[in-house]
């Protein structure tokens, strides 16, 4: 059971050193609720603003992680993961200014957090803990790619997913018996988000091997990509059935495939698009579809829109927002913003100017743009810098009356 005294928070949830101590949460939360209601109703009056703050950001922030929890203990001990997420969430609620309901929530939420390595580990790659960094996998099938297929499709609840199921049940047991700062705890369903078939292939075999097979042995590569796709779909469908009865209840499907930044649109169409279509047909149905792509993969965006009906793009790196809005039209949602290194190291004034520049590109046409950092706050980012995004977004992101 988590030791609530370690939080040093008062009845209002505020702890010593919190950035937003004394903040008017009631007024902020009321405005944010109204803003999101207008956005989802198709009558936005300003650009929504949010921040990506994943486990890496929190781990390296002394205020969010005063106990100095390391990745190995976080990933391998369910109680450490459970307790850390509660502490991280409390810290976020009182320190990260964004368009979210801040202050004490009605309830806390925890979930299985295996970052971006779980698909590669499930398919057979070993996990390597790197000093001072996020764990990663090694491409152990580089020399013998077909070995990944030698045992056939895997049991969806085996390997790292067996651990995920064990953690999920343990989290539910704890949440049923405990509160945190006097508030209830809910357990989020296991995400069916996918890292993407091409990225998984690069993780398993190494990007050099994958690219060589594209040129020299395309049929061999297709067989491997087909196997990865079938394995991932089977696994995600099994987890879907634990949490929802139909795809419509799920409400849509998001995935990523960052490694497509390595290839041309012709290569994408030949080697990746068929498997992305399989993903979307099996896991999204008629629901909404969104994709996150780090790097500059904008050359693929029109293909993704036209062939897969992707209507929501999370851009993980600064792009030409003017061009993308012009090419994609006003009805497609784009997310993005200033480069994370700029947000980490520049002055608030420089960040304000960059937000102003982005919002003046025409990307807000149609009201389908969400401002964020591009992509995920880097450890060591000063809070005054992330706040500069928020204040500039509110200043320059006002929209004309619909």
C-alpha cells in the first residue's frame, strides 16, 4: 500500500514546491470544460493546448520522482509502477499547466506502462536496461529473420503480456482496497495502441537488414511483415475482448509507425500500406483512426488519409504546418508544435515567438489543430518554458466565430 505521507500534500492536494500552488483551479477547469465542449461540437473558439509528459520525463524530474525510482524497478515491480504513477499524476495535476482539469481529480487512474518496447519483447527481443535511459530492445533476429516465426503465432497472454495481465489484475485488487489522498483509484484498460509493423520489423531485424530485404528479397520481407501483422492483430483483439464487446464501443484506433520516415512513398505503398490496412480493418472497424509519426513523414500523410481514412495526425517533430493544412484540408486534425529541444533550452520569449509563428501558418483553418510540444517534453524542461507554450497558445490561438 502506498504511503500517502510521502506526498506531503495537504487536503487540497498541494505539496511544498508545487508550481501551481495558489492557482485558481475552479476557474481554469470550468473554462477548459467549455473549451473542449465547443471543440468537440465543431464550434471551437480557441486552439486546445496539451503537453506530452511520459514516464521518461517524470523519472528524471526530482519533484515528480523524489524517491529516485529507476526504470528497472518501475517496469519489473507492479507495486512500484502503481505507486509511481499515482505520485507522477499528483505532481502533474499541480505543476503542468495545460488544457486539462487540474488540481485534485475526482479519481486517479493507473494502467500498464511498458512504453515502446512491449511489441518487440513479445516477438522475442531481449530487453536491455541502459544506465540513465529508457530500456530498449536489441535486434536479435538480424542474422536469422525467419527465427521470429519458428514457433508460429504467440499466445496473446504469454511473455510480456502475461506480465501485463498479472499487473492488471494486481492493480485492480489494489484499487479496490485503497485510495490515494482520500480519492478513489481506477485502473485503465490495457492499450491496444501498436508501434507499427514496419517499426517492429526494424526493432526485430535492424533497419539495415529490413531495407536491404526491400531491395534484394521483397517476397521474404513481405512474409515477415505478414507474420508480424497477424501476431499483433491477434494479440490486440484478445486484449480488446477483455475490455470492450464491440469495436464501436472502443471508439477508434490509434497506432504509430515511426520507421516509415526511412522510406519513400512508393516503398510505403508496396511494403507497409497493405499491413496498415489490415491493422485498421481489424482493430478500428468503422471507428475513428489516428496515427502518431515521429520524424518528418509528411510525404505519407495524403496516402494515409486517402487509403486508410486517417483523420487525426499527431506529428512528433516540427513540420511545415502551412503545407500540411493546405494539402490535407480543413477537416483533418493535426497535432504539433515547437521542437522539444527548443522548449527545453530556449527562453520563454523565444518559445512564445515560435508558437506565434506556427499558429500564423494557417494550420488553424477549420479549427482542427491541437497545440503541443513536438513531441513529448524532454527531461529537464523548465516549467516556465512549457508554460510559455500554454500562454502563447491562448494568446495567438483565438479562432474566428464559426
